[in-house]
C-alpha cells in the first residue's frame, strides 16, 4: 500500500497538522522515523537516571533523598511508556534494549557526563530537565498521536522535577559562600553540554522529522527558547554564565553565543563520553542480574504434576 | 507546658524564686519547670520530626511556596551586592 499517491496524501496530511494514531496506515519511512525518534527518547530516559541515582545515598536530607528516588522512578516510568510507543511501531522492546546496551543506538549527550558534587544534582534537575522540557512541550503537538499523548503526561511530571532542581539550587545559593561556589562550578561544567543538548542547527528543508511534524520546532529554535527563559533566571540569583559571548540582541531578541562544540557532541553520543561505557556496562550488568525476573514473569505457566 | 523565657541566677534555689517573680507573679502559671540551659537538648531535625510522608516532595505544592520565598531571598541578596 505504498503507492505514491497514498504516500503523498499522507505527507500532506501530517505536514498540515494532521495526526496519525496507532494502527492507522503510515508509509514505512514515516514509521521508521518516528520509531527511531521515540527510541532515542526512551533510551535517554533510561540512561538519564544513572547520574542522579548516584546521589540517592548521598542526599543531604531525607526530603531530598525521597525526591531524588521519586524522580528516578518517574524517569524509568517514562522510559517504559516510550518503549511501549516505539514497540507499537514494529520493534520489540528486547531488540531496543539489546541495541542500546551494545552501543548501536544513542541517548542524549548530557547523560554521558559525570556528577561531581550535590550541586550537579541541582543543576541537572533544574537546567537539564528544563532544556528537555522545552523540546518535550513542542512534542505534545507531534503528528504521531500516541507520542503526543505520552508527552503530555511526561511534561507534567518533568515540571515537578524542575521545581525540585530549582529548589536545590536556590537552597545552595542562599547558603554559604562555599555552597554558592559549588553551584557556580557545577554550572560552569554543565553549560557546554547544555548548549549542545538541542543539537546543531539543521536545514529545515532536509529535516524529515520537522517536515513530517514528528517534531514541530527545529533545534535552533529550541535552544533560543531555553536561553530566553532560563538565562534571566540563572542570572537573577547571582550565578554567571561561563560564555563571554552570550548576549541577547536587544532588537530581535535573538541570543548570540560561542558556537557549541559539535565535535564533542558527536563523540559523546557515539559512546565516547566520560561516563558512556561505565553507564552502559552498569545497564548490561543490571539486565543480566534481572534476567531471572523476566524469565519467570514471561514464561509459560507450568502445570503442576 | 510552654516555654516562658529565661533568667540568670547564681543558684537553683534563687532561680526558682526569680522564675516565680517573672512568670508567676500574677498567678498566670500553675506550674513551673526551671532547668539549667546546659541540661536542655534541642531536637530540631525536620527529617526526624516532620518527615515528608505526605509525599509533598513529588508534588508542586511541596515546592511552590519554598521557591517563591527562596527566590525573593536570592534576589534581595543579589540586589544588596550591587555596587
């Protein structure tokens, strides 16, 4: 059913804002494009818990420990929801996990970096989640309806994560000068990966995800939105951005900044980040150690003799 | 029993008399406990006394008022540091 008239009608439908739901006909290219997009998102949610998980046992108060545990639970839940959406497009969950663990598929750059202090946890929960939510809010309008619906739930939960992160940062900047210095140092390290997170500018004409409205905003637009909202919020509490070129054009409102290191981004997402291999190794170990649970739950019931 | 205040006295017996003068002269007290300050153990850890078992840590209501207050404090500090 891939005849060109049908395919063209489909692309006109999605390009003009039409939605596609699970079980409806779609061209193979579109199906693959959506599946890859959602798969990388699912991978990122699953791998994204690892930097913060490292701090559950080192949180400074019980409330923070509980909040971090709840956040990690939420993120794994998001991964499950997204693998479910991707599975319906034709790739079994086991295959997606196998590809992730073998390093054949990617997850977002920010989750390949180490955490060095409690301040990192605040910066990640506030600003990394904020950068992610800028993209995810736009995805609520995705042409693929199951993904759009999932994004609405995910965005609501992420908004609480961001509040938690902002509360951690505010608590520290309102504390001692050592705590403020710790936050500034963490921000200095995370700013580079944050600026790379939305990806390099793409040519709209060549971006199929954009043309088919799988995503509705290009990378550059997302980065500009992130900067417009969060640079003022970072500066108003006395923190500095470590980019001397960062400034907003007063007329157009457009942000200028040092061009992010796209080579670093590429190296990191292809598995050469500081923590890429260690975190994938942890996931492999975890997958092996929980094999008995999967086999027990998924096996055929045995009849008692 | 409520915390009424503190006093300075050279010995426990005079401390009792002073306490009656400061906190019982108009029959406003029916009982007084007078203790040396060093004997008081202050337990104020919120994790022990008010653990967040209401799950506020995973709801907006657990953060919104806190953030508002801390943001105001942070802005005030930054404003105070301007030359």
